[in-house]
């Protein structure tokens, strides 16, 4: 009998521990890289907000790697991701998100998009918020052809706040009446 044929005590246990350690390390690396990638796409998952002495609410957003302003927020208490789009007339919502937020589709209309003319359905958002900025009764469009889960935050919402861009920062202000 050669030495390689003999059973070495603890060899199986050692191999099992090595495989387990490798799997745990791979899982940890995946978790870390996933968070890093998400932060590159949306550095404003929890936007920085502040309330000034005069009651003005302020939210400061950082531009993402693609040069866009993306931020976490809420529509009717549903957590969502917004892409700020000053070229969009209304807030544009994918149909699947509209259903989850309890939005009712009203009359049909047509909208010019980067992908061409599409059918959209008018709706109203009871409450829309980014950080401490809260907007009420916002005009929006449910867009059935819009894929993904990102909502275009158009001018129907943005006209209710003041915004200033400096460098890679966009500051939103909601002045209290």
C-alpha cells in the first residue's frame, strides 16, 4: 500500500473547511462589489437633506458616473428610484411601479419620448418625496412601454422646487410659504 492510498486523518475536514472559507469569501466579495456598483449608479440612495432656519427644505444630490442625478425617494410611501429629467413634462412611471403605488390610470394620451411617440395614461400622485422634500398631488404619466423600475422625475414635480447645479452637485430647495 502506498502512502497516497492511505487515509490521512483530518484531510477531509481540512478540505471541507477550505471550501467553506472560499465560499464565504466569495459571498462577502460579491456583497461588497454589489454595494459598490449600486452606489456608482445611485450615489443618492438616501439623499442628504437639511432644514434651513427659515423652514426651507434642502436636498443635496451627487451626480452618478454617467453624469445623471439619480435619487431614492417615495411615491405614496412606496420606495422608488428617481432619475431627474428636466426634459420630461411629467413624472413618468413604469406601469408595474404605478400598480404597486396604487396609482389609477385615467385618460389616455400620447407622449414624445426618446423611443418615439407612445401612449401614456394620466394620473396624480398623492405624495412624492425625496429626502425631506414632500410634494402633494403631482401630475404624472403611467407609461406602459417604459421598462425597468426607475421613474423619470419630470417638470410637473421639479417646477415645485428650486434647483441649482454646481460642479457635480445638484441642490433642491423647497421654500415654505
